[in-house]
């Protein structure tokens, strides 16, 4: 079975490796951001609070 790392493979330096890791991390953060919308039930509760607040004034 061949090794995952061939003896003749090129090595990358620490700075290049860090740059690649940073770029991958940034892209993951952009794609995995949580949805800013609230769940429907919470939206309904907030709407009800707003309505009651308007009615009380």
C-alpha cells in the first residue's frame, strides 16, 4: 500500500501552511454563519409584544 506522503513530494513552509489554514478558516466562517432570522415561534412572540406595547400607549 503506498504511503500518503511520497518521498518526492514537495514540502510547504510554515508560513504557506498558515496562510492556507487561515484562508480555509475564513471561508468556513463565511459559509457556516448562523441564520440571523429567529424561529417562527419567537418572531410571533415578539410581534405580540410589539402589538401590546403599541396598544398600551
